[in-house]
């Protein structure tokens, strides 16, 4: 690790994270990939970046990583919370609780622990991207628990962006459709058989790099094969009315919900 701006990428040893590591290295970042894959150091060496062992589900592992970054006097400029797994099963009545908890720990706790540990270390201005998914914006009958975890992180990004912006931190969610990576598992052959187009990791890495080097915040970027990235616009929510039908007053800005 050097003293340049560093980008920390969880799940950086494979797929989207790996290509993003190469892309951010090319953008001039000192890249650290943080992954539990034992091949991560070798993969990182091939890219000319650094690897740190991290299981995103472990608070202690995050603290160790934080201490290692502190010791190396790293200036952390970008945090890419990307590690994720799929495959929670579809039978809710017979849900395999071990798989369920694993999915929640990696996809949800991993993002929360990452923010909790790294926000205090992130330079100002700084930027965070969370790799969500289209599964965070639509129902996915093939993997409802995965969809739940991705809806959760999008809600977190949207809810925290204003407060973080006040602290000089931008935060975004990236929502790809199917990307050609090992995460697809057996679905890859099914998608191929159906001639379903897949995104490349290059397309996702480019979108992440654009968010990191840009100026906006709270972007939820949708990526679909054959289309340019779309800054997703959520439908408006009907506002509250008074009993007589008049417009309700604005919500207090600093609402204390505990
Ligand atoms: N591939 C897709 O179609 C697709 C689509 C939308 C979103 N995503 C999301 O993109 C992200 C990256 O997935 P990918 O497709 O590149 O998959 P991938 O399997 O190629 O890479 C995931 C990486 O995360 C690492 N990882 C898993 N659990 C971890 C943990 N507990 N701690 C640290 N690292 C861990 C793995 O070792 C691996 O290197 C995930 O969040 C995934 O949900 C993928």
C-alpha cells in the first residue's frame, strides 16, 4: 500500500470486483482487494494491486483490516462494497436457515460492517459504491431472499445519502442485470440456452468508475445488456393529506426515531 488515494474493493478477487480493481488501478487508484478467497493474493499480484484477507461477515476481520490500513497510512478515497452471494432458495416454508443467515450476513451485514468500519477512515471528499442488483428493484421469484438483501442495501444507500453528503461522502448503488461471473452458477447454462444476453464485468466496472470519479450522490444505476447505464428514477410516493384533504405539513427534518 502506498500513500496515493486508495480504493478498497470487497469481493475483489473475482467477477465484478476483480474487473473493477483493474479499472480503478488504471484510473490511478492504489487498489486493495479484500476477499476471503485464498487465491486473492495471487490474483492481486497479477493485477499489480494489494490483497487483504477479509470475511465481510466478521466485525473483527473488518477491524483488523482497518488497523492494517491505518498502519500503512492509507488515504482511503473510495470504498466499493461489492462482495455478495446468491442462492437463498425459493421454498420459504422450508427455508434453509443456514443459507438464509449466510446470505443476510454477506449481502447485508457485510455492507453495514464495511460502512461502520471504513466511513471514519474515508477521506473527505470520499465515495462509496454498493453493488446491489436489479434484484434490488424488482421481484425475483427465482431468489426471493437474495432480492430482499439487495432491496435492503438500496434502501440504506437512499436513506443515508443526504447525511453522508453533509459529511463530504457520496454514496451510490449499482444495479446490474445478469453479469457473466461465477456467481451465476448453474443459471449460466440456462441463460445461454435461452440466448439471454449477459453483461460483461467491464461494463459494470466502467459504471462503478464513473460513479467514483463523478460528482453526484445517491445514484441508483441500472445496467442492462445492450443499453447505456440508466440513472434509475423511482416513482413518486403519494404524499400524506390532512383529514380535510389539505396538503400535510412537511415532515420535521430531524425526526428522532431512536
Ligand atoms: N453476476 C451477476 O449476475 C450479478 C448481478 C447483479 C449484482 N451482482 C452482485 O455483484 C457482486 C459481485 O458478484 P460477482 O457476480 O462478481 O460474483 P463473484 O462470485 O464472481 O465474486 C464475488 C466475490 O465475493 C467474494 N466473497 C463472497 N463472500 C465473501 C465474504 N464473506 N467476504 C469477502 N468476500 C466474499 C468471493 O470470494 C468472490 O471473490 C455481488 O454483490 C452480487 O450480488 C452480480
